[in-house]
C-alpha cells in the first residue's frame, strides 16, 4: 500500500511537471510569435514609409516631366502647322501667297529637331535599386515599370529624326535657302541677339516651293513628328494616370507644396 501511495505521488508530480513544461514552452512560443509579429510590423511600417517617400518623389519628378512634355509637344505641333502651311503652296510653278513670311516659317523648319528630355533620376533609382518591389499598388507598379521602355522609344525616335534633320534636311536647305534671313524672327540667346542680318545672295521663294525634294522633305518630316507627338501624348496620359493613383493613395498630402516638403526632408 505504501508503494502504491508513493507511485501515485510520483505520477502526480510528473504530470504537474509536464503541464508546467508545456506551459513554459507555450509561453516561449507565444513570446517568439509576438516578437516576430512586432518585428514584421516594424519592417512593414519602414517599407510603407519608404514607399511613400519614393512615390511622392516620383510624383514631383513627373510634374517636371509633364512640363517638359508640354513644351516639346507645343514645339512639335507648331512644326506640323508650319509644314501644312508650306504644303499649301508647294508644286510646279506655284507662288508663295501665304500671309506668313517664308523667312519666319523657315526658322521653325530649320531648327525643328525638338527633343523631349526626360527627368529620370527618381525613376532610375526605383528601377535600378530594386525599390519597385516595395510598391504594393499593382496598378502603380505596372505603370512605373513600363515607363523606361516608352521613354527610350521616344528618345530614340527623336534621335533618328535629328539625324535626318542634320544629315539630309539641312544640307538640302542650305543649298536652296538663305538661312541667315531667319535669324531676325526668334531670339535664341538670353544675352546676345540672334539677328545676323539679311543675306546678299539672290534666291527666290518660288525656287524652294517649286522643288519636289522640298515637298518630300516636308512630308517625311510631318510623318516623323506626328508619330513622335502620338508617343509623347501617350506618355503624357500615363504620367497623369500615375499621379492620379499616387494622389488617391496619399490623399492627405498637400501636392501644391510637395516639392518644398521633399526638399526639407519631410518625407524622408
């Protein structure tokens, strides 16, 4: 009987120890899970803070790009309008009867290689440093990831057009038109006059507009520039859409003073 009482006592102690040990393990596991959860929450907050910083920086950069695009598009559309005015009068034995002076229009034609120059500092950092992965909005991420290729295509098309302008269009014009004459129509420099006076060589306006090669150059130029305009307008739409998504995501931000906040490190 004494043995049985001893056995029962030891058995009870063992059960109590097991319960205690299981409780200790359970508490340790819960502690680890809580620590991991807190750590993950802290890391997530850091990522979301970094995401906000880069997206607001991108929003600011896009504003600069939209301004540049607007200027480039304006210049390209002016060239199209001028080419259309030229094409009204090209042909055999045609005469220049436009209300616009030929010299004033030739300025735009001769310096028509207007390029869109992108401001890509933030975009390149997002793409090249792998920060694209921390953007959790799929729509924004997809739009941002497609920007480099689209911008590169515009830059390449503008480069090809400028090559044609310098290697083909301008050599032709320099043989058939007095380039000096257009310098009075637009100031190129801030601190000095562009006007170089009138050429003393004798060339007539009709010689240019009666030339089939000139008409062909106008046609090629218009095709290239219209294609560039379409690509720039598509990029403009994409830029605006990205900004709309960012503004929707962070509707508490004062976007009118965003640049100043970024410069002061407010989102850093």
